[in-house]
C-alpha cells in the first residue's frame, strides 16, 4: 500500500481526474474551472503536486492516473478507522449505524462482503 493521504481539495481534484482520465491537460483545466471553480494556475499546481506524490502522470500534456480511486479510498478509510476507533471495524460500524436501520438488500450485501473478506478458519 502506498501513502496517498490527500487533503479535501486534492481528493476533489483527483475525483475529476479519475472520472475523465486519460485527458489532455487543457481539457482538465476546463473541467476544473467548471467543477471546482479553479484557475488554470491552480490546476497545473495540483497536477505537479499529485504527480510528485505518484498519483498521476503528466506526459506530453496528457494526464493519466497511476493510482486507482479504490486504492486511495481503502487507505483513507483504514487510516480513519485506525485513528478514530483504534482499528476496530465493529466499533466503527456501530458508531456509523447509530439508530439507522438497514434494508434487507443492504444487510444481504454486507453479509456477502463479510463472507468474501472473512479469513478462512485454520
């Protein structure tokens, strides 16, 4: 696992890139102006910064993704659960659920996830 901790603006920017990459840098500037309200210089600064972090590549004015969204989300989620709940997934789920009720299909989807990720008994 890499180290891809992103601040909110970096994550919002990467969402634009993930949704549209690969794309020409000029098109990315236009998308960031429209979706984030950014100026050209802000977009290029962010491209440079996230390329240095190893998340994307700017080659021949084409922006490509080097790290998939799911990898960043997994790392950020794990760090949050570790920091806030001492790494306890059950404690996180209990806090997340609160008084919320699950629909049958949501409960079944969660059961399937648990089955898929549960370690085999040895």
